[in-house]
């Protein structure tokens, strides 16, 4: 008998699930925090988690004290200095509950492969790739955030698309199709920098333009197609680096999470081509479960190798 509350706090959105005696009885969601490394990042993460929890519609009879909290937060394991404050705040919010803090990349891995070994590519606004062996060897690639990394991410694609749009506006080459889409979305090109810089979540705003890049690529725009090809190559390279770092032997099993690959063939076709070149015989499959399911599994299975990656085990932040 157990009651488990799981949070998946990514930069695009914050989701929450409530499990009672092994069954998910309610889910909710809200906006995501901008990042733990940002000023007041801890306070914002806690606020976003509370907002998401407020959207839960718990069935009658399912309300009981929460016994375990699992919180997977973007960037958690590169900002381990914030773990004690987060844990204390959550323990005060849920008296008596066991608190498990981890990265959303780890809960995503646990859910995507149902706790098994392999590689999980989490690609949305940002990108992280986690490889984990049955022996507990792991290697995490990227997840550095949009200012320093996230190669091939929704942000990277949107940023490259905006670059092509603004170059066209300046007369420095670029893409007429992408300029037209940027102005249809946000108005005159000169307004776009102010909108981005004034946004509460600039990375998410820029990443939203990835949809326009995909649409332009489907319609045959050469610049948009090149952006998709470059993103696919970057993603495949990160997957290969993760598999190599964890010493995963062929064939490598890869599961994907996040919304980026919903773009379809315009991105997945070149991705599969590059994966076959770098990791011959590898298989790409949809995730078996999401990060919330992964968090619930971690709450029930302390034997999973994923627990070796918690901030308590890595106080210096050597994984993210």
C-alpha cells in the first residue's frame, strides 16, 4: 500500500502524477521553471510544482498522506548545491514523506526503458542523452542548457531558423520562407529580439519556432532542410557518445522521449541515417513509459541502477 507523488519539472512544462497502491489516479500539469541555475531558480521550481499539483483532480477516496515524493527536475544534477534546500522545502510541504530528488533525464530513462539498460534520448526544448548499462555504468551527454549546449534541440532548431529569417531581412542571404513564418508568428522582424529578451522563458519561446522550421522543410525550403539535417547529425552524435561512454555493446537499444521527434520524417529520417552510420544495428523505439512512470518505478524499486545517479551519490555534480 503506497501513495506516491511524482513531478517531472522540465523547462517546457511541469507535470505531476499521483499513484495510489500502484495505480495512477490523477495527473496535472502547468508551466515549467526556467532552470535551477537561474536567480531564484529553486523558488520558481517549487512554485511551478505547486501550481501543477493544484491542477490534480483526485478521485473521491483516493486522498491519503503522500508517502514518497519523486521530483525529476531539469538540470538537477549539475546544480546539486540546491538539493538540500529543495529537499527541505518538499519535506516541509509533505510531512513524513520520503523525498527523492533527481534529474528529469534519469526519470525519463527509467520510464522509457522500464528500468532496463540502454540509451534514452530526451529531446524537446533542450536535449540530454543518458546511457545506462545493466552493471550501472552510465554516461550523460549534453543537457548543458541552451546557452552552452543542447545540440540538435528544439531551441537549437528554432534559433537556427530565426538566424536564417533575420539574415533574409538584412539581405545577408537567409530564407524567405522562414522570414515570412517568423513575421507571421511575431510581427515585424525588428520586434523579435525584444519579444525574446523580454520573455519569461526565452529558450521556450525560441524553441517554438522549430515547428515553423519543420513546416518549411516539409515544403522544400533548402535552409530549413539543412537545419533539420544538422540537428539530426548532432542528436545522433550525442547518442553515439553516450553509448560509447557507458560501454554499451551493439546492438544499442535507443528510446526517445520529448516532443521534438514528433516532427516526423523530416527529422527522424536523417536521424536514423546518422544512427545507422555511427551505431550499426541500433534500434530506435518509442518510450515504454514517460518520466512520471519512471519516477514511480524509482519510488518502488530502490534496486534500479538509476539510484546510483542521485545527487546524494554525486555531491560534486559530476553528472547532470
